[in-house]
C-alpha cells in the first residue's frame, strides 16, 4: 500500500468538499448559505457546515451561532453543528455550549485512499460529490451485541469499493459517523 501524504488529503477535503453545498443536493434537503456557514435542512432536522469561522470577530461568531440555533428552534427541529477538533478559534466548542448546543457522540472524519479498504463485502450509503475526488460514506453502526465481528469494517469496505468503481475517478473517501448536537 502506498504511503499517503497526511497533509494533501485534508487540503483536498477543504478545497473540494468542506464548506461547499452538496452537488447534487440530496432529494428533500434544503441548503442555505449564511455568511461563513451552510445550513442543511433534512427531513429529520439539520446541520451546520462550514469551511472556517476562524476569521470572524468574536461577537460576529457568537451572533452567527445564535442565529443558527434560533432558526432551527423556530422550526422546532434539532440542529447539529459539524465542528472538527482542529477548527479555530480554539474556544469554538465553548461558544457552542454557551449558545445551548450540547455535545453528542463523537464522529470521525477519515480522509484517505478508498482502494485499500475494498476487502470485505457489505452495504451502505455513499454520496458522490460531483466534480470532486471525494465520495462521502455516511452513517453505519453496529448494535453493541454485534460489535467486534468485523461488520462495520465490511460496511466501510463495501462503500469504498463502490467509490473506486463509481467511474467518477473518485480515489479519496470521507467517512462521517452518526451523532447530533442539539
């Protein structure tokens, strides 16, 4: 297996995927830009995505966070702020907590070559990001009594095979776990 440059895939993820609206937008979703963030409305609530909020003045960031919270509260829907542990400013989690967002289960974003993951059979949801090198592998989990049997690995492997075989030239994979902050 070739060694992977640890910086290049993350840079590609930021340039091609993070902070960009999905293309095509999944059926039933609405995506709206609000300054530095994208609001994603789905049938089960929504989430806030962005490339960076690091350049916002503290008061502007707090106002942006409160506005997103209030928009979803007015709709009576839960909202998840898709925060990454390396995001700046470093006090962003504290600002989210102060605005009423609550942490939920940790999610993991894995960026790497899809081809080496194509070893075992399974099924899952893959979203192809048109015009990028990425396929998003969404969701997937196993019940506690079924863990440690390779089921989730098989699920990732099957979706990675789909990404490689998609014909879109996708060689990179991003996996996103499940979780919600309300």
